[in-house]
C-alpha cells in the first residue's frame, strides 16, 4: 500500500476533528465569523486532500498537517481566550481587533501563502520523485534484552544523580529557559545542558527497556517520573519535561496498562502548565542559589488567581498553539511598530541558521511584541514559517523564492536521509522515523536537517523507535 493511501484512509479523522473545532469557534464568536471560519477551513482541507493524494514527500505531508493545526485549529482557541490577548506582550495581537474585517484580511493572506506552498510542493515533489510503499507485518513479536546488574546500577546511578545535578544547574542558571547561564570552566555549562537534554533520556530508555521484566521496574519508572518533574520545573522547560517523561509513557504503553498510562498523561499535562506558570516566579529571581523547587511551588499554590482545573485542561491547547501558526502570524502581521529589518534574506538567514550563528539579538521581541528585556535575559520569540516569510516578503517573487527554498531543503533533505538510512533500516521504520524528525524540526522557524542538532535527534529517535519500539511495525513486548 502506498503512503498516500494510508493518509487518505485517515483523512476522515481530520474532518471529524475539524467539525469539533467549528463548534468550539461558534461558542467563542458569532455565527457570521464561524461561517467565514468554515469556508476557510474547507479550502485548507481541500488543499490537504490534494497533498495527501498527489504528493509523496513525507516532509510536505507532515508540514501541511502542522500548518493545519497551527493555522486552522488554533484560531478558535485564540477567539475563546481573546480577553487575554493585548496590543503588546507575550499574548500580543497588535492592532488585530477580532472583528470580521481583520479576520478576513489575515485568512486571505494565509490562503494565499498556502496556495503558493501547495503549487511549489507539487512541482518539487514530481521533480525530485519520492515514492513510498507501506507494508503491515503480521509478526508482532520483538526481541527484548535484560541489562546485567552492573549496567543497571550504573544507569540508576546516573538517573538518581540528576537530582543534585539539576539543583547545581539551577543554582548556576544553567539550562533555564530565557536566562543567560553562569560561565563555568571547561565549557561545563554547555556539557551539562546537552547531557541532560540528549544523553540522559537515552540512559532512561535503555534502563526501562533493559529492566522491563524485573519486579522492581515500576520503582525505576517512578524515579524517572519524579526526575522529569524536578528537572522540568527547575529548568522551566516544557520541552525538557516532555522528553524526560516520554520513557515513562513508553513503559506503561508497552505494559498495556491503560489506567496508569492515562494517569501519567494527565499528570504530564498538569506539569506542563505548572512549568509554564513557574516561569513567572523564576524570571523574577535575582540569586538562583537562594531559591529551590519548594519556593517555585509555593509561589504557584499561593497564587489564588490560578484555576488549576482549567489550567490542566488548557495544556492540550497550549501544546497545539506551541506548534506555531496563526497565534504567531497575527502579531507579526498586525504589529504596531515599524519593522525595519524586513528584507529578502531575513527568512533565508533564519532557515539556514545563519541568523542565530552571526547575530544574538532579539529585535523581534521588541518590534513585534513590544517588549524590552535586560541584557542578561535571553528571551526568544515564537514565530513560525509563514511569519518569517511575511517578514521577508517585499514582493510576490520573494514569497515564491522563499517557499521554493523552504520546500527544496525539506524534500532534498528527506531524499538524502532516505538514501543514507534505507540500506540499514527497513522503509516502514524510515517512514515513522522521518515523521518524528519533521515534527521536531518544523514548528517554529528552521529546517534543521543539515544542522548537528537535527542529525543527533534523528539517530536518537532511531535508537528509541527502531531498536526499542518499532522492531516490527505492529508489536508487543515479550516477557520472560
């Protein structure tokens, strides 16, 4: 079966989800605005159908899905919470008034961009000729292994030692989102940051997988669960929280324990919101060596304005809007400041990673969101692909060239990885692996296929999914 056929079989799921968000939009706005939203959604769904049916590239397919989430499903969430959106600030919308006129302007611009994206994608997909077949394997068995005692002790030691190590990192402002860390000798700040983000999750997966059949495996999972919460709160990083929590989700998924699996997911969503709220306290700290986790938690639980039930339930929507999309495009398009860095090469520099390599300024935060921060606060700005293209769009030619570059890098990168990896893994595993890589890479502003971080993540996921999860497409874990 072709990959296109698999996508088309699941297209009805996308329609069902879309209908739910139409009802959500109606609850948040007027019948007229909801009708406009339905017309807009239908057009984008038609584009999605064309992509699913006629385009073979995984990069184009999954990018369009992320665009759909960010630019269609996110809109009702913004309208439902429109009282939280101001002219400036992190929830800025600039001069966007939530009126029909403003909505028609922004939706027309997005349809225009999506049309160019579709035309360019069709052209490049046929030019570069990527084909995929997909085969279900009825053999559901995978092999398991057990770690020897020495490796178990070593892995457990590394996991447990992360608690004091995270405390040390917090005291020196290492790995805290938005904070410039202390300078330590031997590049220790960077080593600790990347160790916790990349190496430790691999240790966690190996530990869980290698002790799956042990009676004490649940205790190991509990330790990892607590470490994920501890590191997530002290780093105020939602990404770190999810990465460290993923091995726990994998464990209960493999054990087919639905109750504990759902429980862990609910706690993860709650922790996701707590990490977000914890930033309000952490960003006001002057001396990190004088604070700890209990101070952060106390600040949260003493804040009577927090509705914990709505906060935990809103985490799902927070994750959706985090993918990028209309929530970033609106303040970019309707900003109240003069954008003096608009230029043809601005998107290209960001796409290739040159902007972050050669510059370290946060002009976008001030210009688009109307916020100025001290020099020691390294706040970035959430902007997605369409927003960056808009900022670089001096003419229709620049829009087309930027989309050509974006799609070319993605499709060529996909073809290169396919040529490299297919001799070593089967095509089904590559399809799963590449989907995950694109979800990691695309949401904000860069295609990271040609950067070290993207390559590292690719093989990190290959270790997890091909060796641990997806030895066969359908699987179950065998226990001794």
